[in-house]
C-alpha cells in the first residue's frame, strides 16, 4: 500500500456515505464507488467473501492499526457492518463503552445491532449493561417474527408474554424474573441458566427445551409440559409441579423436596437417586418409572400409580402409600419402615429383602407378592 496515502478505509466509507446521504449518487453507484475506492487503496486488506457477497472482511493486520471513535461506531451500526466491529473489538482497538452506549440510541435498529454484538461478549461491564437494558415484550415478538432467535442475557423482568410461540428461542442466561409467561411455547428453546424466579409458567410448553441451571425458585408450573427435558441434578425445592407433564424427563439426582407434584405425569421418566423428601406426589403417574435409590422419606404417594415402577433400594420411611397402585413394582431392598400401605395394590410386586418394620399393610392386596 502507498504509505503517502493518508485516507483510512473509514475515511473513504464516511465520505462516500455523505455523498449518498445528499443523494448525489443512487445506491448502486454509491456501493460501486465505495468498493472501487477500497479495492484500489487497500488491495491487501480487502476481500469479498465468496459464500456471502454482502460480507466484507478485513485483514487482521489492518484491524490492529484501527482506532474507532463514537461516530465510526454509529456509522458502522447504521450500515449493519457487524463483522468489522467484531474485528475491531477482537483487536482491542475499540472501547466496549461505545457499543454499550449504542444501547441507548434513539434508533431501535442501532440498539438491536449493538445488542447482537454485546450478547456474545463475557466482559463484566457488558454483562452489567445487558442486565440493566430492559426489553419490551412487543420488541421481542417483532424481532422473533422476523426470524431472530438469539436473545442471550436479555432482561425481560416483569414481562407479559402470554399465549405466544417462542419455540427454539435462545434465552440462555436471560432474566425472566416475575414474568407472566402463561401458555407460552418454549419447545426446543435454550433457557440454560435463565432466571425464572417467581415466574408464572402455567401451561407453558417446555418439551425438549434446554433447562440446565434454570432458577425456578417460587415459580408456578401448574399444568406445564416438561416432557423429554434433562433436569438431572437440579435444585427444584418447594416448587409447584402439580399436573405437570414429566414424561420421559430425566430427574435423576434432582432435589424436589417439599414440592407439589400432585397428579403429575412422570410416565417413563428417570427419577433414579431423586430427592422427594416431604413432597406431595398424591395421584401422580409413576408408571414404569426408575426410582432406584430415591429419597422418598415422609413423601405423600397416596393414590399414586407406581405400576411396574423400579424402587430398588429406595428410602420410603414414613411414606404415605395408601390406596396406591404398586402392582408389579420392584421394592427389592427398599426401606418401607413405618410406611402406610393401607389398601394399596401390591399384586405381583417384589418386596424381597425390603424393610417392612412397623409398615401398615391393612387391607392391602398381596396376591402374588414376593415378601421378605
């Protein structure tokens, strides 16, 4: 490149843009002029990507010499030249504060483009800025309808998003605290590490969603669909899961103590090593469920369907199992001491090697049952 040439690529861009804004050139001539000047002045630093003719990439050596000011950032955001801004950030030749400042711009498009850049950055100042940037539900829906799916660390605290389709959306690390999300479709969505504390989630569809690390503290989940979800090892204490669909869900090693799972459907779910201490599971469907080594101390399972369930080595001390369907269930090695199995159906169940000390079996059906 000619060392005596003093104009930078951004000088050329801004001067060309001024001509376009004054309508001296039509858009096609503006683009042609801009590309010609760039290719003529910076042949070693400029290339058109073969797979995307609209994307311009700059040589890393050029970006390392680059320093952008507030006007440059605004112009690049207006032109949606995100790739160049990414390169400048990577080269540490731009202050992140300039991108953060754009979140407060009057233009919704500039705000959105600034956000799309910032959501990928892990710096503390960026995380703090995004936590303070309050989204409007209407803006989210507008962007979603236009094909946008990524809203990482977005703040939707206290949002009203009911009866809408947000399937396959990425809301990882988003703040949805105290939001009303009733009957919203989150199927196949990514909500990893999202904050859903005190959220109203009645009748939501979370099937096949990624919910690892989600904070459901005091969330209301009545009637929601959490089928085919991995909740392995999660802390879900004192949460209302009544009438929730948990079919084929992995709840192994999860802690649901003091929770309400009344009439929930856990058919074919994996509850191995689950902690359900003092939980209400009355009338729950646990048909064919894996409950090996589960902690069910003082748990209410009255009227529950545990047909063909595997409770090998489970702890059921003081559990309420009256009127429960336990036919063909496996209680091998289980501790049922002081449990109440009054009027329970234990037909063809396996109670071998189990602890039945002080267990109430009054009026229980023991036909074909294998006793200790």
